[in-house]
C-alpha cells in the first residue's frame, strides 16, 4: 500500500512541477530543466507529467522532448509487461518469496 501512496505522490508532484514550468514559460522567467521534468517522468511520474503536458499544452510541440518522453513511456511499458509476464506481481510469487 505504501508503494501506491508513493506512486500517487510522485505523479501529483510531477503534475505540479510541469504546470509550474508552464507558468514560468508564460511569464518568461528562469525555467525548470527538461532533464528534471524527464527525470520525474522516468522514476514513475509519467501519468502526472503527461496529464499536465496535455492539459496546459506544455512541451507538446517540442519534438525532441516528446521523443524522449515517449521513449521513457515505452521503456516503462516494457518493464511492466515483463514483470507481469514473469509473474513478479503474482500473489503466490510474493508469498513464496517471503
């Protein structure tokens, strides 16, 4: 359950950071680096980042940023599929491993 709370917190934080970067862009102030935005997406904040990107139309026209972002999404899908395929989220596997 703690992992779920961490996931929600990370996605909310990713959403806020992306929205704040959009605000900084509109007001022509010093911005949050793309590396930071992509790092939050890479460690699990993909949903929050994507939601903010499309809700606020932020970074949606930057092809190189989108390429990096979707590469992260693809890698996360491959990892999640592999974990489910090999049964790492199977209830019996978790009980046996304890």
